[in-house]
C-alpha cells in the first residue's frame, strides 16, 4: 500500500516516549490515591456516628483505638474499654462498608477483642488480612469448621428468626474462626492449623428470648483435602480437637 505523499509511515518499533510513561504513572498513582482515600468513606473507630451506633447510648467507650484497617475489605477493627460497676473491660467492634447492588451501607458489629487483635493486628500489602489460613483459605476453613460442627450435632443449631436482627455469627454455634499462622502439612493431604475458635453457648429461654454466651478457644485442628482436591473438611479427630482446645 502506497502512503500519500507528505505523510510518514508510523514506526511501530519506536520506544514509548517518557511523557507517555509519566502520564501512565500519574494515572496509576491517581487511581491508587482515589482507592486509598475512599477508605475515609468508612467512619473512624472514634467517629461520633460510630460511637453512637455501637453504644446506642447505653454505655460509654474509652481509650478507643484502631487495631487495623483492611482497606481491600473496607473494614476497620476497633478496640476500646468499657467501665461498668467500677471495673474496666475490653470491648471490640468492626466498622465496615457493605456494597449493595445500587448503594452501600455502613455496618457496625461487636466482636471478641482477642479476635480483632489477631485479625487486624497485621494487614498485608494488598489491604487484606495477613493470615489467610494457607493453603486452605479463610472461607474454606470456616465452612469446614461449620460443617464439622453440624456433623457432630447431626443438624445445624440455628435460630433463623434472629436472622433479621443479628449477623449469622451471633446465632450459630461456631461464631467465628481465625487462623493464627499458616497451616502446616502433617501428612499428604492433611493440614494442621492453629486456630482461635469463638463458640456461642446458645439457649432459648422463651419463644422470643434467646441467651448467648461467647466462649473463645485456642487449639490445633486438622483438615483433609477431598479426593478431587477442590474441598476441605475436618478430620475424624475434630471432636477431640474441639474438646482439647484451651478456653482463653
């Protein structure tokens, strides 16, 4: 194909100009800055609206501090102290922005201080929790524990009527699980994980009243990979491991 006179053919092998690289870098930095500063859309631990939502005006929080901010999850872990009857006790909660289809909302939830410290104490470079329960994964590990507990009971211990009022972890027996270190292989296909396990001792006192006492245990739990390599489950030692886990 003949080029019209007076026009030069493009040089596809020419190096990218420094100006183009600078423009690309500026756009990248601007994008990262927008993503980082949008974290302020998640209220601070000590923000007035946060304290009001967490306490509901029923008690006072003191020495409020942020344990960590998982910016990729838009979630802050918060620690504080509560004074009651002349005694001080630790208190913890999370502040998270939950994205919906069209809008987002701020969700406040209370939690065990030990879990908040372990989970938010170290945030990875990508803004997620440092401990990911490798090689199992956080979500797969939690689902394996929940299924294991259902297997011990024969059926899930749930109060579905509470679902409109509380997050699931407050009305199921296994409330939460946090890996304290990467899991280690003890045999081919078998991993041992050091975990903090929060359990709810739940009892129904009346048709509209349920009492719950949270207990935190620490121990080593083993998990086995399925034959197809896609799933994880607790091992037959799960009941013994749960009984041997130390109450914190």
